[in-house]
């Protein structure tokens, strides 16, 4: 049996946030991507920095692009944490412009 594809159902607007929790006795952050009452992506980040969150949110980005090449959400709602915004704006490979050079 072949499962139907959900590529056409990928949302235009998503919400991204981290759940602060513990895993194996240590603190970690679970990066979540959600929309329309559906969890689209979940991945563990070792810390709340840009690099770790980029890697975690990148899991959803890669899966979404595999399902629908060229997919890019129109908006990503975040709580204002700079590392989350940086991960989505510059690093999740949705064809956003690169960050300004330092």
C-alpha cells in the first residue's frame, strides 16, 4: 500500500518554539514546528543557541523540502528568542538571504 503524500497540505504559516525539558538527566530543548493544530516537526537541541536550534529546526526544513521541493513557509511565528529567529531566517535552508556579514 502506498501512503498519500501531504506535500500539498504543507502550511503557509508555521509556529516555532522550544520546550525546555530534561533528557537523560541533562537539560535540553525540544524544537517544535506546528501549524493548524498539527505537530509538523520535533527535534532535540543540545542548547538554546543558534547553531543547535538551526540543526534541530533543520530537520523539519529538510523533511518539508523532501516532501515538496521549493516549499517555504510565508511566515514563521516565534516568541522573539534571537537564536530561534536566526535559525529560521538564515539557516533552515528555505532560500532566505544569508545573514549579514559581521
